[in-house]
């Protein structure tokens, strides 16, 4: 499981980055999601790498 937290603003982000953040449910700085670690999430994290912090969470 991965915890993804939005750390920087989306105001100046490119449209595809804003759409990716919204698809993850990240709207405001500080918003977090916990999601299963798979290829789809890895691709989304790659798009948003400079805007998010990623942690590994153990259940």
C-alpha cells in the first residue's frame, strides 16, 4: 500500500497533472490517499512526482 500526499499547489500545474491529481482524489495541499501499489498508481505518481510525497504503508 502507498500513501500519496499532495505537497505543492496545482495552480501552475499542466492540465494533465491537474487531471491526474483529481483522478487520485487530491484537491488541496495536504490531501492524502492510501491506494494499492500497482502499475496504474506508479504511472500517476510519475506524472505528479514533483508535487506529491509517497510513503509505504503497512496494514
